[in-house]
């Protein structure tokens, strides 16, 4: 805009000092930068329907090349009423008061190195205006991707079985995958265990009164309720099912940044994992502690892997831990 005029000549014509001119530029730049940051925060918040808290918004800004402090992002989001909806109190749906067989907890002993080595399953309730409905989900323990889910009006075993069948159909896991759940009757039922055995999966169950063995699934359910369920109202089960499908399949799995994955989405994280290990199948390991306190590690995933048998430790399929 200055054309052929020098800064000095323009200052003379405007009757301002050069120091004042440069000072005004320095004052204007932060205002413009602040406006740009605020606009980007608002776009991200709207894009993710106010599901993101300030930490994920900060991560998304940095992915877009904007270096912004998380405290500043929190302050701006608070000022613009963009902070995420907070969760409500957790209610359990687990009925572990049954005489069915339960299994050794393998999940807490595993060191995962790839996808489809550990699946984690859980069930939660969702309250509609006139009824309660139930959602069964299965997550990949490594990528946190939802690989199977089923929404229905009943807590019967069929709910969990259909979520499992969906996961098997989508992923086609190799023998030796560990399936971890709580001790609920849906997962201990003979029909459910039969599906696991048919596909050479190893059952694993949480310790009594210890729901945090299932932490990754609990975390997903908290996210689902905070970012989708509590933020909307649903006319009926079909309306809810459409929203849950949209959230899981096209938002959570594909777009939502996950702090445990280095702020990648589950799909992006799986793609990176496949690229890094295309040439080899990497197995998870399980560490057992015998009476001598000696650590014994075994592989539980891989082409042709047999279900582990470690006498005198209990059989992974046969013996009860009760």
C-alpha cells in the first residue's frame, strides 16, 4: 500500500514519528493473532459439536501449525462458553452374582504390540424419555477403536453376542486373541463362551470389585455419554441408534483425537501401525508370576499360535478361578 513512498516519507506526511509507527504495528499483530486463534478454536469446537475439551482443542491447533498454550485455550473457551459438557454419575449394569465359570485376568498382564491382540468388552445403559436401553461395545485394546457394538432394549446375552459377532465379521482376528470383560452373566454364559472358543479366542475377566481392569472401555463409555448422549435428546430407540452409529463409526473411530494414542484418531493410529509392521506379525506377551516369583513370558498372538498351557497355573479355558 505504500507504493513508491518510503516509511520515513509516509511518517512525515502523516506527521507521526517512525517509532510510533512501528509501535502501532507491534500492537496490532497480537490482536490479529489473538483473533485468528479464537476463530480457529470456535471452528474446532463447532466441528466437533463441543465434544472437545481444551486439551484436545490445543492438540488440534498444534496439528494445524498453531503453537498455543493450553491455559490460553482454556481461558478463551471458557470466555466463549465452549467448554465440553461434563459427565454425569456412573451407574453399573454388571450382574456378577451367578454360578457360571469365570476366567483368569490376562488383560492386566499383557504388553500389546499391535491390533487384534486384546479386545475389551462392556455394557452400559442409556435412558430415553420413556424407557431404558442398553449398549454393548467391544474395543481393540491397542488402538482403542470400537470394533463391535449393539444397541437394544434387553440386557440378555444376545446383546453382547451380536456385538461380538459384528467385531469378528469386521476384523477376522487370528487365533489367540484375548477377549476381556467384567464377570457379568452376559459374558460368562455358555453361548458367549462358545463363540470365543469357536474362533480360538482366550477369555479373560476382571477381578472382583475392580471395574478399572476394564478402563479403556469405561473411558469410551464416559466419552460417548459426555459428548453425545448427554448433549442431545432422542425421540426413540431408532433415533438414538442413528446418532450412536454416527458417533462411533464416523466420528470416534475416524476423527476424534485420543490422548492415549498421541492425539491421533483410532483409524489414523491403526494405519500408522500397519505401515510400521507390514512385513511381520508381532505378538503380545503375557507375564505370569509363579510361586518362585520367576517371570515367565509367553506369546498369545501370531499365525499358528497355540492357546498357552502353563501347569501348574490354571488352564485359560478349562478351570475356574472361583
